[in-house]
């Protein structure tokens, strides 16, 4: 197996016999960038993944994030530029974009596909909707090129992304025979309440 880019050694990678390629599996709060012809996979509930690549050079990656559930149901995430939700979401996106640019990508060639934001958590606040609102606004504000979406609904999704080709494969998991996804995202949400937001990151 060829080495991962520096900083991504902790991401689980394996040979996928079905797809005949290396696969990197990311969990909530993680992201992965590659210059190789490998794929990235994750399973999403309320979380959102941005699949971003330089369409000319094939350098790209995917993240998996959720906004902290710090706002009341009647609050919008944009209430104040310094809100934890905004800072965290922006940090999650900028981590991915900056890593692509650092490895040779060009901002003007970036294309974005968005997946996730299903309503699967049993709570008053529609976390998935808030994640969708945030990421769509972020893409528009940053002037990035959005080329595809599969957002909302009530289903978890399994996602497979190939940065080299830009292809995103999505399988909606219509029957949840276990609570693994719900439990994972609930724990992730709880962790976010006690974790400081990411520091200031500027796009270059």
C-alpha cells in the first residue's frame, strides 16, 4: 500500500476487493485528501460530507462533519459571525480545502458535491437541516462551484467518492437494522459540546 499524505496516517485504509482499489474510511470529524486513484468512504446520518476536488488535476478529498447543536430551534446558525456553529463548520470545510490547495490544487478549479443531512436523530432540532443550510450558504459565500447534491430526506447514506474521477456513489440505507449510526452521531454531537471550536484558518 502506498503511503497516505502526511497528516493522514491515522485514517483507516484497506484494499477493497469489490472495487479493486484502495479505500480510505472516514468517521465523524475526520477528513481525507489524496493524490492517488483511491476512493474515500463514510456513512452519513445527520452529518454532511463535502466531496471536493481540483477537476483538472484530480487532487481531492472528503470530510464528514456536523455543526454543534448549540443553538435553539428558533435560532439560525448565522446569528452572529462568532457563533460556535459557524466557526466549527467553517473550520471543517477550510481544513479540507486548504489541504487540497497545499498539495497542488487550484482554487479556481475546485468542484464540490454535497451529501447527507438526513433527519435521523430523535431530537427537536433538525440537525440535518441546519447542516445543509450551513454548507450551502458556505459554498455560495466562498464562490465555490457546486456540481451535485444528495441532501436531506430521512435516510442514512453510505458514500463512496473517487477524487480522481469526481464520481460519487450514494446508497440510501432504507432499513436501519441497528442503531450504530444514530449512536455514533449522538456521541459525536455530545463530544462537540465539550470541544473548543477550531482556530482561525484562512483560505489561500
